[in-house]
């Protein structure tokens, strides 16, 4: 579990520091984030996010592949794929598949009246209102009191703390950024915007 928490914290702090690459044509845009992920100083995999925008709609494809080895022996692996559709800052649909070191998860949703019908390996339920995920690419998540975990389908309570403005060094570049801590179930995720 400690490996998972450390990887998540490293990944999240890097995700928001890098600039987006965007191409604009006739009101549509595409942004891509492609990150090498490290555990301490050791390369363990990739995290990729591709966001396609058209007016108030977003389609997001996220993949993450991690492989942790100790003396060439596999000790942890993680593969995740998420396909999300958003409208006006709210999740419309999502379909995910995750292999977390041999434990398999999925999340599927559909629209239901004023909310989202969610199906996971644990069962089904409906969440009312505007649902957001741990979509670190969207600063709007900082306004949420709960976020949908795209691996498990849990709707998790979060506490956001504004840590103020500072500098962040990534790949020999220094960025002025605002830091936030996102606390969820005993884990703190540092986010920089």
C-alpha cells in the first residue's frame, strides 16, 4: 500500500506542473500529457492523458502503466485505462478497466435522471448532481467535496487545502504555481497549478 501512495503522490505533483500541448482548429482542441513516472529515482512507467474538447464537451482518455521491480523481480504492477465524457464540467459517462497488481476493477456509468448510474464489481448505485473524478488536469476538482475514484467507483470525501503560491522545479524548469493538498482517506496528494 505504501508503494501505491508514494507513486500516486509523485505522479500527481508532476501532472500539473507540465504545460499542455494544444492544437486549435475550428473550435476544437486536443491536449496531451505524457509523463514518465518514477518511484524515488527509478523509472517505473508512464501516465498519459489525452483531452479532446469541442465547445462544452470533453472526451478524455487516460492510461497508466507501472512496473516496479526489485533486482529484476516484479513486485508491483499497475495498468489502468479510463475513457471519460464530460459536459459543462460534469462527468457524463465513464468506462474504466484496472489491473492493480492482479486485482481487477471496472467502472461503467450511464446517465440517470439528475445524476449518474454507476456499476462496479461491488454493485450498482446512483449519484445525484454534478459528479467529478480525480481529474487532476481540471482545477475545478478543487471545488468538490467528493470525487469519483475511477479505479474502484467509490465516491470519496475529499478535503482541499490551499497551500499558497511557490516555485516548482520540473526537468530543469522552474514554474510559479499554486499548491493545493487534496486529503482523501488518510492520503495527501499534492497538486500544483
